[in-house]
C-alpha cells in the first residue's frame, strides 16, 4: 500500500487497522517526512518513506495493490499527471482512493 502525500502520518493508524504489511509513504516535504518518521518510531509503525514528487512517482509500474491520497490533490500542480502516475504504479485490479478534507 502506498499513501501519496503522507504528511505527518495522520492516516497511518486507520490504515494499520486494515493491514499489518509495510506501508509506503511519499511526500514532497522533508519536514513532514521527518515528523512522520518520528511518529512511526515512537509507535512502532513499519513504514517505508520516500521524499518525492507525486507527478513522477519513483516506483515501478504495477507495484502496489492500493494507493491512497487524502487531502493532497489540491497541492499538486498537474493533477492529471498525478492521477496517471497513481494508476501506473497500482496493479491491474488494484484500487486508487482519492479523497479531500
């Protein structure tokens, strides 16, 4: 599972209820990722965090079963490109879930 724009990891407790697998998280902000990592270390979460741009996801095609993005879409410059990238890295038959706050 990948969360694009993971921020400080606010959604991780909800995601953990659904899976015990490693959660991958990507964010453009090094500061947000640092806060997320601190929180993960405190709570024992198994996360793989990556500093990166959602318009050019640094993952191979069809890598994830599920991709989540909650509240980050309004921050992206090229929303179409981001959606294309999300669908590229999700396996055939996988789910892309995008929501707003």
